[in-house]
């Protein structure tokens, strides 16, 4: 497939074409694969999974999230009502 063709189409995370989601941007960061409402749901789900976990452990996990995608770490921290120390916020 020619590289020009990739600019008009979108690949899913598994490499399959996804013409139904033209809003998806092809970048290395995970949250670019979702629309804003899907991102918020992802943040809320991650936060719900960490409910009741001591803040020290949550902050360590936010460091890992921040390394993968700073926006993901920020979104999860916000959903938890915490400051993302990994980002210096």
C-alpha cells in the first residue's frame, strides 16, 4: 500500500482499516485513538478500578501512565480528584 493511501484512511490499533472513525489521528499516543467522550469514559474506568487504592500507589501508577501518555495520566488523576505529581501539577 502506498503511503499516500494512508493519509486518507485510518488504521485501528490492530492495524485494520477503520473508515467509520475518520476523527482518529495516527500518532504514537494511546488517547489519540478515542473521541473526547471515549477518553473521558476511559479515564473514569481507570479511576474506578483504582478506587480505594492508597494514594502513594496511585501516584506511582500515574508515573507509568505519564510515561506512556501524559494526557492519559492527567485524565485519570482528574477523574480521581488528585493532582498528577508525575507532571509536576
